[in-house]
């Protein structure tokens, strides 16, 4: 009986002081990861979410998850409007040394009609995003890390590709 009274008293204190209240500032983030080369789901991909640039530089993710057999990972995170996201599965990634993949070169015409990049690409190589739209992939197209926006008290569904 004393244990029950202690438990009831603890529950009353939690209710009064709110230390175990549901956090109203959370976001449920559902991330689907696919292989950009094949379109297949990417089971076993590791997802790292970072709250700020310092966390990325120090490799201190705020949240981590691994995709299941369906290529989906769900993370319940404390809300922040934007977070950095890095994904990898073996050698496949969503970010390469500052460059963001934009697809795969599938034909010579695709190579000819895309911004130039060095070294010269071949069919099957990764095509990178021309962030400054100058027609050339170079250091001016580098970004710090990809980021995603989140909604407060919502379920955000994000589909991302790795190459």
C-alpha cells in the first residue's frame, strides 16, 4: 500500500508541475530514402539530423535513425523550423563534399544539356545541382549541408534520394 501512495503522489506532482507533460513543440518526421540510381527504397540508410551548423561541423547529430526494409524512418523531434540532414547507405549519400546530387546522367544528350562539371561526366555518373545557375558546377555551387524545413506539431513527410 505505501508503494501505491508514493506512486499516486508522484503522479500528482508530475501533473501539477508538468515535468512529464507531452511536449507540444514536437514534429513527427517521416523520411523515405530511395536510391537515386535505381529508384529502389534504401533499407538500412542512416539518417543524421543536426540542429545547427556547429553540430554538423562537430559531427554531433541531434537525432539519428535508420530506415527499415521499406526505406522509411520516423523521428519524433523537438520542433525547429530548419534542420540539416545527412543520409548515407554504404557509399551512397545525399551530399558530397559540399555538392548536392541532382540525378544521374543517363544519355550523352543529358550530359551535353547539363551544366558543365569537372571531371567531365560519363553516362551513369552523378549530376550535381547548379545552385547559382551559372551553367558550371564549381566551388561556387557548394553548400554547407542540405537542410529541410519542419512544421510545428505536424507530421512532415520527406522523400530524399541518395546517389
